[in-house]
C-alpha cells in the first residue's frame, strides 16, 4: 500500500520573530535533517509564502537552500497555497487569485530559476466550499487535499474520528470538473497531532489497517509541520520511523494522483480540518474562527469585510492588505482554547494600514480588548 504525507509549514504575518526562530530550531531544521538522512523520503510540503518571507527576514538562507536541495532531489514536493493563510470561503475570487500570485512570488524568491508551478494546492485550514474548488481549478491546479469530514456522508463519530476506511479505496474528482480531490485520514492525522503516547509500531499498525481492507488502499496523513518537534519533540521519532520503514511505500501526493487508474466523482461538503461532530451541520460550525457569541471575532469580521470591500492594493506584491486577511487573528481570539491579545493587536496594525487608524471598528475592538485578560493561552 501507499502512504502520502502532507505537511503544512506556516507562520502568520503577525508572528513574533523570536517565535519563528524558535520553531525553526525545534521543528523546521530537525524535520529537514530527518529528510536529508533518509534516501527513501517522500514528503509533500506546503511551505507557505508567509513563512518563506519570515525565514528570509531571519537570514535563514542556508536552511532554505537545504530545503531547495531536497526539492530538487525529489524528496520534497511543494504545493501552492494562499500566501497569508486566509479562509478562502470568505474571499471573493479575485482575492483568492491574488493570494495565489503572492505565494508564487515567494516560491520564486526561494527556488529562483528552479521554480516550477506546483501540481496541487493546499487549502488553508482545509476550509472548503464548492466556490473554493472552482477557483482552484480555474488557476490550473490538478488536485487538493481536504479533511475526511468533507467526503459526502462520511461524517465523524463522537470522538471526532471517521466512521469508514472505504474512502481510500478509490480516487476522486470534483463533480462537473477535472479537479482531483484527496481526503486525509482523520484518525491517523489526529493521533500524530495529539496522542502523546503514540508509538512507532502502533502508528504503522494504524496505517496497515487500510491495506488489510483493500489491496490498493492508500493513506494520506496531513498535519501541521510544527507537529514534528515544536509541538511534540517525540513526533520527530515518528517521522523518522515513517521515512525509514520498508513495509509501506512512501509517495508524494502527485505520484499518488498519477497512479490512479480511474476516478469517481464527488461533491465535497463544506468543511475544515478543525471540524468535529458537535459542530458539523450546526449554526456554529466553525467556532474557532466565527463564533456569533464572540464579540471580538465579530468585530474582526467587520474589519475583514471592510478591508475586502474598500482596501486598495499597492502596485507591487505583497502588501499589508494581503497580510491583513490571515486567519490566525480569529483563531487567537477564539478562546477555543487559544487566546493571545498580542497577536490580535498585531493584526489591528495591518488593518490600520488598510483602513486608517481612526476606523471606528478598530477603536471598538481595542476597547473590547482592553477589558479582556492579558494572559495568553497557547495551543
């Protein structure tokens, strides 16, 4: 059977430089060293434009060159994405296209003459609706990866896990189009991200369970790159295990796509990789980003929509308007469980550049923020 690993490497444009440097030391560097040591490594990597910009600013040129070497030797396949990680369902098509162009700008800055347009597109937070799929297909990409909960009728159980292994017996394209659609294995991905007791052997057994059900089955693991090292130091051992084992064939996502003999057509449902059963199908489907009872988030969305409606782009790429649309501003205001007033304030600085510092919504949000706890809940 085949295993494709998709890692999402990103930091918001409002991230503090010392935090990006620490994550680089504990995650991006040791992850790279693991790939360099493994001759059979095959990783699909979304190295977002926002992170490339910060690595350049932090003088991580040698690190970026080493990543480039792994791309050129075929150990790493890159994806396209929206440079500053906005929720694409909230953007007009023109801004989706622009975020893609900005990301191409940063990929070209990194790869230089070796830049080639990626085959696949990473949807930030896997936050999807049919309009997003249409826009990605118009941009000429061949495939996307969504959460398993986006598969029609798949659902999730009371623990947030999927209820079937049968999805990964087949290959899929979006209805009425030619866009390939992969669905990540939710239980395995969540186990890597959150199960601190997960062992190398138990991980391999979880993956092989798919092969026991169908000879041609495949597994897609999709998690944040920071899962390996920064969030959990032990997970670097899991990555090493996956790269060095010889029981399961490692492939890039495009290799997996090319191996398909036939496709079934589906219409993925609205979803994200942060969804759970209790949220699915309810009014408050995505409370990490848009909780109607969260006063700060609602003011943030007013600012976001004002920026989209009234913001003007600079003549060059990128600009503060591009950056102001990032999704982390809502995440850090969610208290679900994340809370970081400093990151919220950093985002207000971008809105000041787009809308002016006297915009009443900025003033209102700062007034509400002043009444909140100053402590930080990291996650």
